[in-house]
C-alpha cells in the first residue's frame, strides 16, 4: 500500500497493525498516533523521509540527584 493511502484507510477503519499471518486475526488501528507511526514507517520505506533521529528518550531527560 502506498503511504498516501494510510490515513485514508485509518479514517475508514480499514488500517490493520502487524503483518498478515495465515490463520491469525490482525487488530484494527483505532489510535491516531499509531496510524501516524505507521504512516512514517511507510514514508521511510519509500525513501520520502530520512531515518529516525537517535536521541535521549523520555526517561533520560531528568538528572538523578544522590540522596543525603
């Protein structure tokens, strides 16, 4: 599927998460943030945007202070 159809499928309720596996049911994406993450994945695969930036995550932004 081209990246231009990802959000359209999400709005119509046809966007699924994960790969097709014979005999297993895939979940329908209901979260807009997850749909955007899938869209970014498709755009990276097509070469329309660059790779993810490596940086500090949420948990690494605060400094720990030693106790007294």
